[in-house]
């Protein structure tokens, strides 16, 4: 079978679908929340917000247009519309991973829905393996840049309204102001938070020792299987992105998925404190500040 012209397999979420608009229509029927913030809680990290949400409505991903059923234990797959630390928010508990096999387009559904709902900022969290000796289990790392080793680009097939491919600048994909804000918040909380480069691999297998050595030499500080498709799509859509990684293991170790989840749960106390400091400071930010950021940001709000 020859590949479709938009680079996306038929039937899977892609640039020509209307899932984001359909999702907004469905959510608006039952929720009046206009989120300023969208947040994604990755593997085992839901407790970092669980007690801080004032929920208005909850949606299972199963009921959202285009969302595949979650196949991963520990990924609840729920969207909660409500307040988070007093800020109107779309809280995504669980994400769609590339390794689930639904195509790279499925991993962009969350940022697309977030942007269509009106969010200005996307806060991404994940679990990752530390590639530097100082990035020990339980430490938090602010992602300042990434390596996309997924073998696919989430913007394949996207077009801006003028028909141009999504030539989106990623020179500052992770918003510099938000990084500074997060660093100050960490300091105020007395948290030892690192900054570093995250590399996304397709998974679901973990890295071999040779791959681990290669990734460290390539300039990565932590390795995981998520976040990058969401961050890239979010930048194309004009969202400001902040991403926080919880180091759950040393990369290349023999840890099981269950051990990674357990370590993530341990790190949630620190993550909760950090999110609690950052989120109230996001209020009133965004809007005009987004326009013109990192090439493509200006017109990007109209991308698919
Ligand atoms: N490798 C890839 N993904 C991960 C890891 C890892 O070591 N830990 C948590 N997610």
C-alpha cells in the first residue's frame, strides 16, 4: 500500500481530521471552563495534582473523539476540566504514546484539543531515565531542549492556512520565561531541580547499554518515550510549553515498568510542590506574548 499524501495512515488522527473541534463541542456541552492552562500528567504522576483540582467535569479519553483506548497500566486516561491551584485548567491524566501504535498523530491530540479549548500554556510532565550520574532517581529536571529520536515528526502533513508546511522554529520550544519561573519556584520550595536535554525514543523497549552510552554522548541528559510530539505540536499551535521530567531510574538499568511507576509516585510530592508554586503564577500570562515566538508561532494558532 502506498503511503497517503499527508504521511498519516488512514483512520488515524492526522492533520486533516476534525477531532479537536469535535472534542471542543463535546466538552462545551458539559463544561463551561475556559482553560488558561493545560497540563499532562505522565506515568504514575497523577497524584501531583489529584488533591489540588477543583473538578467541574470529567471525561474519559474513551469518550473523546479520536482518542484511542489507553493500553498502559498507570495511565488513567481522563480529562478533568476545572480549577488547578485556582487557575482554569484542562488536566489530562495520562497521555497517548507513540509506542501504543496509533501513529504519531495520536500523540498530538492532547495539545490540539488544549489549544482548541483556548489554553495558552501547556505544562507537560513525564517519567524518564537519567543519563547523567547527577540525575538520580527521584530528581526533577526542567526540560530546556530535546532530541527527537522517534523517527517521526508530529507535524508531518500539517499545513498552515496559507498551505505552507509547518516550518516551525524550535529554537526555544521550551519557553524561556517559564523555565526561569519554574527555576525560581523550585528555589522558593527548596527543591533541587536540574535543567537538561530530554531525548524521546519510540519505545516501548528500554535502551540497550550501547544505546544508553550513545544517547549520553549525543548530549541528552534524560531519556523517555513521550513529551516531544506534544511539545512540538504545542509550539506549532502557539502554546507556551513548560516540561518537567521526573527521573525514575538510571537509564539502561534493568528496572521494570512497575518499578518506574513506583519511583514516579515517590517523586510526586516534590512535583506537587513545584506545580503548586508555578501554576498560580501563570495567570494572566500568555495571549499576546505568544505571538511571534520561535518562528511560526504567530500564525500557528490556526494550524490543524
Ligand atoms: N528509558 C526510557 N523511558 C523511560 C525510562 C528509561 O530509562 N524511565 C522512564 N521512562
